[in-house]
C-alpha cells in the first residue's frame, strides 16, 4: 500500500530519477550535525499531533534535497528553521522541508529526514510521529495528502 522512508534511506537510489519521483526527492547534502529546530507546516495536520504544536529540537544532520523535490508534489509536514543552522554555504529557503507525504499511484509515501542519531529514537514524540506516518502508509490514518500547503 505504500512506502515509509526514514532519514538516509532516501539515498539508496540517489541517482535514480524514478526513485526520486516515488519518494518526492533525492538527497543533495547536509551540514554538520547540530541542534536542529523543526517546525510544523500545519500544526492541525493529524500526522504532526505528536509534537503538540511545539517546535521539535534535536541533534541531527539536517538533510537538504534535489531532483523530484523541485516539483513540490507532496504535502509537507515538517520544515527546518534554516536561520538557526550553522552552514558553510547559504541555504535556499525552498529546501527547508524535511518531512512530507504524497500519493504515488495507488499507494502512499511518508518521508521523514529526522533522525540520524540513536538518541532521537528515545523521544516519544518522534516515535509517535513515525507510528502515525506508518499508519498513513498502511491506509489506516486518513488525512490531507494533496500537494501543497507550503509556507
């Protein structure tokens, strides 16, 4: 029924445009690991309820994307507050989205860049977010997955 892709799994076929189309983007690069502030695009969306409307701050390597990402044919869930990142090159604000959902054919796709580090999986909010994403992929959680809703 669908595909759940977490963090680095997006890189497995990074040069495949077909895979990029399925997932919604391809890995481009990441700055050094640091505290990352994630904001909700729509705090009322059922897939972000785990964060109770509050910024999710964790230590991570923040991913930025390319390829199919430019189509913006997904519903973004989380974005990076790029103003708080320590980077070596300027970040284009168009690349701030780090978690999204989308339909692909008859299936559903959930992508979430957080998290690279094991300690993040001790955070009940992130675990609930992943569980809700899995429920969406399986078709057990209905929600707006139409493209759009960008900030």
